[in-house]
C-alpha cells in the first residue's frame, strides 16, 4: 500500500471533513501518499484527483459539508462506469480507496472492490439509515439542528397558540424525527415505520386544548406524507388551522457536533489502518460504542430495525 484515495459521495453530512482530515493525517503519519478525489464518483470519472498534504486539511474539522465536494453519479450504476473508474484508479496508481457516503455510495465501492482494488466504506449520511451501524456520521448534528429549530418554533407557536407541523428529512428512515421529536417534547411524531391515524392525532390535540394547552408541535418525517397534506387533514377533522415548517436542507449543514467529529475521526483513522492491514470491501460502523468493520455486502444486506421502544416512550411522554 503506497497511495490511497478518498472521496465523498451522495448527500453531504456534517463530520465528513473530520473524517477526511483523519484519513489524510493518518495516511501521512504512516508514510503513505493520499489523494483527494473531487465531487465523488463524478470527479473520479473526470480525473479530478489531487494529492493532499497535512496543510490540505487544516482548519476543517469544525466545518460542515465536505471540502472534497460531492455529487450523485448515475454512470457508476453501469458496468461501463465501474470499468472506467477502475481504469482511472489504476492509471493514478491508487492502491486503496476510502468512500464516505451512504447506501448508494457503498454500492459503487463494493463493485470497485470486486476487481481487486482495496476499498473501505465510512457511513456518512444524516438519515442514519444504514442498518449495520448504530450511528452514521452527520446524524447527531442533524438531530441537534432540528432540535434547535423546534425550540425556536415552539416560542412562536406558543405565542400565537397555533399547531405547528415541522417536516424533517427521512424518506425511508424516521430516526431524525424520532430522536428530535422525543428530545424536543413533540406532541406527535410521524415516521415511515409506524402507522398513524389523523383522527387520533387530532384527538390528542383537542385533549390538550381542554387542559389548557394552546399549542402543539407535530414532527413529521418526509417519507410519511407531506406536511401540507397533514395540515389539510387536521383542518378537515377539527377546523383548526395549523402552520407548516419544512426544514429541508437546513438539516444537512452547520457545525458538526463533538460526537460527529470524534466518530468521524475514529472512523477515518480506522479506514486507513484497515487498508494498511491489506483488508478490503469493509464497511466501518459503531456498535455498542465500539468501532466495527464488516463485509460491505453483508452491511448492505442488513435491514434497518426501527426503535419501537423509543417510539412508544415518546407516545407515553406526550399524553
């Protein structure tokens, strides 16, 4: 192992820069050359490859986003794209590749590894939707960003005695909604993994009004339904007008939390060490507060298990 490459792919996540920093400095510490590949797999196919040095990653640990930039690359879903990527890696004498991203990014990494190039994946996605790991880089920061928004929205919701629906990210995974909703004291949390009846949500709201609670916060994961549709349902059942706030890409940005910086730093260093050990096609994760690495195909084949116990707790605490 003489030269390794690193790229970030798919959606950006706070903490990616901390991982990049750890990869670059751990590689240099071990006398390896390291190159940064700009704009994910798209940049790889375009040959946007540049050697990185210690100074290349100075003052980035606290920054959100990714200094390497990112993109989604449909061409990497094809055999021609994979073959082209392999050719570019070989031409640039890159012995090992570290991919930071989510499910789609790992799919590409797995295909590259099948050709003999050593590849390690680091989970970087705010959705926390990779089943093999307890947490992904960026999730903790996203939850805290949503929590901060809930606190601000609660002030105006209380002042105007309104029901507010806050739509958060989570197309297939409701973890952001669940964690932020529980921590933020939301009256209702709606996620893709759990069925709900609009009538029961409305019943809870009306019960609250009877005991003097003039406002309510509803957290809705985008994969459940649109906030506007829920708003219409609530009005049709109760005649109560509600406000809608869609947080959108606000959740992807911002200064990464200490948890995400530390997690990313540990994972970045471990990725380099795995390559030095000659290992490949490994996905790094964290289980029970210990770093793990498992076969990437095995990681991708696991099904995410929703935390129903935490969801039930949120229901009990929001009566």
